[in-house]
């Protein structure tokens, strides 16, 4: 999940440099959503992983 967030961030940076503002904005939005989903899943994994041991 984090990999996809970084990929979309790189796409956004490249699109921004080339002047494609709409595509860059969309890619940044997708990257933010994927990063938040990654953080939530990581926290849940740590919490439930600690409880089982």
C-alpha cells in the first residue's frame, strides 16, 4: 500500500513539473488516501498483533 502511495506521489511530481496540474492534483489526492489507509492498517496491525502474544 505504501508502495502505491509513493508511486502516485512520483507521478504527481512528474506531472506537476511537466505542467499537468489536473493530473498532478488527482495523483496527490490518491497518494494521500493510500497513505492514510496504510497508516490505519499499520496501527491496527500493531494493536491486534500485540494483543495476541
